C-alpha cells in the first residue's frame, strides 16, 4: 500500500479554510417583469388548486355526512 513519507503541515490545512479568492463571481441577472409575472401566476395557480381541493374535499371528510341515504326518484314519489 502506498504511504506518504512527509506529513502534511497543519498550518497549510488551517490556512486552506480561510483562503479567499480574488476572483469575483458574476452578479446574478435580475428577472424581467414578464418572468416575475409568470412566476407569480404559477404560484397563484398552485395555491388556488390547493384551496379548491380543500374546499371540495372537506364535505367528504365530514363525519356527520351520511352516504347511506336512499334517494327516491320523481317517478316513485307520484305513486
């Protein structure tokens, strides 16, 4: 197995943690107005879908809701 002969100096390892580069990353582009509008519309659509599914789902989760009711048709009521 290959073994290092020289030890790594601890000062070098400690210095690597606080190394700062002199290269500045480019600034991110600001989104245009149409991108902001599109993202907000997508967000509103998702929120409206969640709210709608909650509103339509709550009556089905109601414990007092009885699904065993028998509905009579108009033809049988006239007899």
